[in-house]
């Protein structure tokens, strides 16, 4: 993970924690109308954090998927050779 991606996730996590704490404080004080509004803000923050985390994980996964596996290439080449030799010998 790049340093920038890590910092973005950390910042979004801190914002999310702050928004959730504001909601909990309002709920404890029984300020229900304000707490309800803050819950919407907190949930939007959670959603944003999850989306950013998903993008980061997908970016980390892409290079691993793009690297060919040595065994799979050798197997497909050897399988192709055996099919060609078996089909050629049947004539």
C-alpha cells in the first residue's frame, strides 16, 4: 500500500470515528433530532471509508493477478504439445 493511500485511509477513519462519537454524545444527551441527523452524517462517513478501503484493496490485488504463474504456463504448453502429438499420430 502506498504511503498516500495509507494516509487517506487513516484520515477517513479519524473523521468517521469523530462523526460516530458526535452521534453517541447526542444520543446520550437525548437530543434525538440532532442525533438522527448526525447518524446520517456518520453513516455517510462510514460508507466513504469502506469505499476507499475497497479501492485500496482492489489496487493491491491487481498486481498479484497480473503476474503470470510459472506452473500454469508450463502446463498449458505441455498440454498443447501432447494434444498435437496425439492428434498427429492418429492419422
